[in-house]
């Protein structure tokens, strides 16, 4: 069953997903959406070119995953 979200909620998720300082873990804690659910929202609400640009931008980006951020900090110490 497909979940229905309000336009304002979708807009908020898109803004958080584009932000460099907000990880997928923070989105999950704040809104209850997993990374895959955020990706689905982005795919269905952005133009194809915008979605591809966003995916390219966040793929492999450490700042979007709290666990990766912690590992980098530990390695730097």
C-alpha cells in the first residue's frame, strides 16, 4: 500500500534531503522515513534531471550517513 503524504511534508523532506548537514539518520529520527523511503519521495517528486543530480550528489557522501561520519572522526584522531 502506497503512503500518502501532504504537500508540505514532501516539501520538508525534499529540503532536508538536499541539505548537506542533515543525514538520512536525522531524517529517520525526525520524520520516521528510511533512506529508501526518502529516495522514493525524491524520485516521484523531482524532475528526472534533478533526481539524477541529487542522487549523484548524495551517493557516497559521508555527511548523509551518521555512521560514516563517526568512522572518519575516529580515523582522524
